[in-house]
C-alpha cells in the first residue's frame, strides 16, 4: 500500500474546503484509515461507525482488540448521535476544556458505533481536539472518527508526521502532515458516567484543573493495575516503550552516575534521559535533555520524541530521572512507568 501524505500548514486559515482536507476526508468516508495531527499526538483515524474501518486501525497498529478507542468529533451536537445522556459534570467540563486535551466517558447508544471501537463496552470515550487541521478534517468527513495514537502498538506515540511514517508507512492510506504537535502526551480521560468523576488516564488537563471546575475528582486505582479490563485507552498493556530497556532511577545524581558507569563497564551503550538543568551532571554514551524540569510542560511536549531519538542512537539500555507526580508530572510519570514496565531502581 502506498501511504499518501497531505501537507497542511496549521498556521494559515484551514477550512474543510482545503483540497488536501477534502481528499483525506474522502478516504475516511471510504473506510480507509488516515493519520491526523491533534494538539496532543498524531491519531490514526477511521470511521467509528464502520467495523471495516476500525478493523483496519487495529491491524495497522497491531493493537489488542479489547482496548477501546477514543472517538473524535468537531461539534458537541454530534454527541446526540451516539451518547445516551450528557451529565451536568460533563457539560461543565466540555464548557471549560473543549476543544482540548480532555476525553470524557459517556454511556453510549447501542447500534450506532462499531462495537470494535468501544471494545464491546456500554460506554464510549469522546473528545474534541484543539487543532485546526483535525477540526477541519472532522467537519469535512462529517463522521465520528475513532483515533488511537498513530504508532505501532506499544511504541512511543508520534508527535510528528515523520514519526507516523517511521511506524506505519505502507500500512495506512495516508497521513495529514500538520507539523509537530504541542502538548505531547495524550488527553486526560475522565469517566462521568457514575457519581464523582474518575480520572482513568492522566494527560494534558491536570487533576487540579479539573477539580477547579467540578470539585472532587477521583483517580482510578486501575491506573496501577493492568489486570483489570480497560475502560479507557492506556489502562492495559505496555505502552510508549523505546527499543532498549528503560529504567527509572530514584536517588542522587551520584547514585545515578554509578549505575551508568556499571553498565558501561559491562560493554553496554547507555542512554540517559534527563532535563536541561541536569544535563551536565551525567557522563554517558548518550545524554538527551527532555525539556526543562522547572517547566514540566516542556518535558511532556518532548517526551515521545526523546524516546524515539534513543532508538535512532541504538542504545542498549536507558536510565531516566523521575519527575514530581503532580500536575502534568502525573501524566509524564504515568507514561514513563508504562514505557519502563514499572521498573524503578532506588538508592
């Protein structure tokens, strides 16, 4: 399969009549899968009402079929098409954070969406992306679009069209290249179907931001327990992993450096994931600064690109510093722990 690339400049006026957008929308209506940019990561989009299209998403990614997909829309009125009810808490969250990196879980109407897209659950995850190219494409195709991250399952999510092509070139119909994404980690997922809202996946909207709008917000214990059937993407299976084994290190920089030197004496090519403030503290074969520790948003924006750069450097093992588990740091640590398979080396 030849993977077509449509380059669209997100910094100019983007309309659904743009010829590249029209062409990509036609592919989606024909139940082909097309990668598209969002403000978080690139998504692999397909018609959420079509078993054929959704099956192509799973096949291209090599994704397990019991992992539900997020449905992307461009207009809140489209919710009425496949959602049973919209709770008041969900209304307030949409008012505050849509379009944006927030996914909300609703009870679904039966018989509208592909059962493959919702993994047979009675709920559906929905978001409205805050990206002009994504919104134009969604309006042009006039379909709810199921779109997990546009990468091979388990690998770091893509934050550029180049990342998508590295993983999926020849496996999908096309890629809408809208440049690099902004937030860098996936959307926060919140379940609003029963009482107090529950965070099922931390992401671009923090728990603190949610609480400021709706009050009490809980965090699902299943975030740390992969045994439970997932209600949200990212709750099961190893995710975001680079090619080399990744370990998180908890301790002083001296302790960290001793671990690096020990592995280098064993003949391994060692990579270190750190921040700009700490870059000079480490002596290793490959030291990559992933944003600034004082501004964790920059770490989130650079995380997946940095993990992919270690692949290019062909390191044998990677050690990463840890981050505060609050605010956007909660999302960063969630992704790093999944990428490392929860492996932490403590002093």
